[in-house]
C-alpha cells in the first residue's frame, strides 16, 4: 500500500483523499482559521486567513493548496501570525465595529479571530460604506457594512440552493454582494430559506427578528397568545443552554414557553399528523384516478416559493396540502372560542415560514393571518435568555389541551425523509415495531441530498425520491423532465438535511445535524403511537369536517411568480 | 435611438456563441455594441436563455468598465488617459470636452443623448498620443481646440 503522509506542525498526518491541506490539518486536530472556507461549498480562496508556511518560508492558502506526499508545513509561525493579524486589521478597517448592538455579537467569526490573534489595535482608519440595511425580506436582514466579502452566502445561494438571488457585484474596493440591479432582496427570486444567514460568519446576513411584536402580545392582558412548536426546534436548542446538541427537549421548551407567558402551547407534530392524513389521501386519489404525477410534497415554504419562481409548470404537481404549520394554525384559529383577542405564534426552525405566514392565502376569518408571528429557534432562545428562565433545569411539561395528542410520525417531519416515512407508516396496515423498522430501512433515512426507494402500496410499486437542498431538487426535476428517471412521490426540503438544519436554527455543522437527526428519531421512538393515523384526536377532528371546510382550512393554491 | 428591445440581436448572438454560461460576456458585448448599453429588459431574457441568474449577469456587467447599464450617447467620446496620452496633456482635452458639453465625472452623457464623454486607460494608439476615439474611429494628436472643433462638426452632422 502506498500511503501518503505530510508533516503539519511537526505532526505526521496521513493524506487520504482530502481536497486540500486545510482538511488534512483539521483532521489532525489543527484548527486553521478561515472565513471563506466551508467544506460543503466550492473553494473561493479569498480571506487568506488559512495560510501556511512551507519549508522555504513561502506562504500559501491551505484551502486552495493540494496536500503532497512528504510535504512539511507549519500553520503557526511568527510570520503567519503577523500575516493573519494584518488580514484581520484590513477586514476590520472597513467593518462597522458596533459589536454590542450586532445580532451576531458573540457568535461572530471576526470577533472570535480578533480575540484569538490577540488583536489590540487596528492601524488603519475605520472607514466603511454606511449603506442602510436591506430589511425588505420577511426572512432575513442584509447589512452590507458588516460584510467581509467571504462569499459564503453567494456560494450557498448558487451551489446549494441554485436560487441565484445574490452574487458578487462591482469590483475592487467597490465590490459588494448584490441582487440583480442591486435592488431589494424581497424583489429577487430569494426563497427565504435563510441558508445564507446560517453560513454568514459575521452580522452581514441575519434572521429577521420578530420577537418584539411577540413580547408586546405576551404582555397585553387582553390578548390570548397561543404558540405551536415545530418538530425540528426541540433538537436544536440544547447546546445554547449548556445541554447536549441534538437532545430532544420539547418538554423543557413547553415549560419555558409557559414561563414566557404563552397561554397555550401546542406541538406542530399534530399539524404534521393532519398533513399526513390529507397528503396520503391526496396521493392515493391521484394514484387511483390518474391525477397529475409525480406528486411533490408541500411542507417546505422555501421549496414552494422556488417552484413558483422556477418551475411554474410543476405547480399542479405540488400537493395542495398546506404545510403542517398552516394546517394546524387554521384549525387553532378556527376552533378558538375565547373572548380575548387571539394571537397565534409559531416557533419554527425556518426563516421561509416568516414569508409563508404573510401569504394572502393564509388569512383567518377575522381577517388576521392564521399565524400572526413566526419566531425562529434563534429568536425563541434569545427570548428565553432575556426572561432569565433556567432552561437546563426546567421541568418537562406536556403540550396543552385541546391539541395535546401527536404521533412519532409527526415528529420526524423535521429531518429529510421524515415526511415520506410518515406517509409510509400511515399506509402500512401493520404498525408493529418490526414493520416500522422495515419502513425505516427502505432508504428514506440518512442525510444524503438525494435518496430513492420503491415501496409497494396497494399492490402497486410506488417510486419515491427524497431530496434536500434546492440544487438537488432542480437537478432531479431536470432528469424527470428529460425522462431519465420516473417517480410517483417526491419529498422536497429546501435546506440540506431538512429542517434540523433550517435557516432559523442555531448553526449546525454536519456532525451537529447527525446528532439532531438522531435526536428526532429518539423522540419518535419514545412515542407510543408512531403512525399519524393512530392520532385519535386528528381522526375525530377530520371526520367532523366536511369537504368544504377541509378545503378552506387545510388546502391551498400556488401562484406563478 | 433604440427604444424597443430587438431580441433577435440576442438570439443571433446566442446562436453564434452557444446557449451556455461561458457565452455571457460575448453576448453582452454584442448587446452593448447594438444597444450601446445593457438595457434592464435583456437580463431576464439572457438569464433564461443562458441559465445564469440575473444577479450573476449584473455582477459581470458591473465588473467590466466596458459594459454600461445606462444609455450612452449617439457619439461615445473616449479620451485616452493612458501614460503616453497623459504625459502629452490628455487631461486638458477631457476638461475642454466636458466644459463644452456641460458634463462632469459623474454626468457622462448629455441630456439630448448625443454625447458621452469618458476616459479609457489605453486605446493602443500611443504613437498618436494624445488620442481620442469617437465610436470606432480614432482621432490622433488631439488638443483642446481640435476636440471642440470635432464636437461642433459632429453637432453639425446632427443638425444637417
């Protein structure tokens, strides 16, 4: 065997197909700093923080240099420290340094590296382009005076999502991240997925903060505030409170939401159960009666907006089912019998949900939006911290009446393949552990961007595809349209690996996503009922609804954009 | 003046260079040549035809000095300010032209849409320095008086 080795900081490290020196070093536990490098994106080589020194004292960027057998390099020398400090000083010279009032305060890479390299002074005058923020989107806020031009947002928007709402515009010192014609992001094909905010190392793109409006509703004695919490939220907040990443913490979260003053706390997993009833029925109907095929899922609002922009020809292929959040909210508002003003809040892993909630289609009878405000996981964490609630020590509380029942099938909606698995559980007559295990092994699980399975339903082979990441979805759609592949049912989630990695979640590296997915499956296994059709409450609720009411509360339409 | 967009120009360019991402600059150059700027209307058209986002086309269009998003004059006067022209006094030529036409570094095109005055870093006509180019024609060994006379003669063409 011809093994290849290189020496990094005196350590011998095997080279095993890594795409650059930076990956080899990180494998060896050497944390080379970088702003613009992301293992999931193409190499850009712009920030020059990841430099190394070779035996002859030459400096190169480790993200764009190939590892070679016998190479000897150093990553921490006086020369490199000086070089990195200068890079940081130059970045800081045209960066707005109002850190205390920045949404990324304490979560900022620029801050982190300035501290790490013991930067005590910036030799250059602080001169930045004081352009106003772009607050046009419901999902994200862009603040160009915080931008360090690392390009992660551009590469994510183009390579991972194939949305192309933003790109590099102008050049040299005038360079900035732009939409077409440098207009507002709300007028671009942006789908609001928030993946750009998730990868932004600084405060240049952040999640739109709606918490102030929710605080106001909570402190109004004449308003009853109900809240629903999406499945993926429960596995993404532990780390922020000193608990384990990926640990399912719905019980503690219900306690914390009660402590914040929410009158009723519900679990969106119930909404997901309703979705399964409706979506499975719709699929069975299309399958039996020659409806438009293949059928695409409709839970993900970023995918919906993407399809409305880029695939108007497919709008009839998308399930008419509202998302679990919208189905549940419509039911909650419809069933509300109290005298007070009713405000409904949804806590979501998602920034696109903020846009979805504002869609014209989702208006309650009283003229309000069915979901008044959407809070991302990040915002609810901040609110819990503001209120000084001891989350780590909180008791476990169940969700409230009258919507307390949910199944494991609803819980797994938060990870790629979950919707499909829940549908398969629903249509399977056998609900034994063994049968559920078999469903889990059909190929719907795992964090790959594209998964396939073929399952027999009612004597027919049903071909299923599960995709996450809109670039993967677009590639699959192209293959379908060329006739290269054929499917009956296609689950699409815009964010890679699904909602566990949503744009509104605390940032999750790939290893964190694995833990979050495990956490959701753990929460699912903890439920006695794991198939949505076992949800008696939902079954009864739906049996009381006539076709017209179901249409009014649970289904929707799409528009070409 | 080209007021409505003639998309057949783009179609012909795409036909010639291929409907692929790498044809973008060549197609934009053709558009710039025909329309004398890059009208906003062509962005969605090219985006669909070449499979490139409008944001990326905008990025390319703003990166290269040669592309303009604003309508240019019928006569684009490029005053060379490369080293050879500069040392042979190109700046007074530029100033004289701007003064004559009421233009500045910010306002590059006359209100009647007749003239655009801009600088270029080298026209490759160093032996004839200082040089000025009007559309595709080079005017060698210029001075402020000759430049103004040139403008007046071009205005005469308009009035004729």
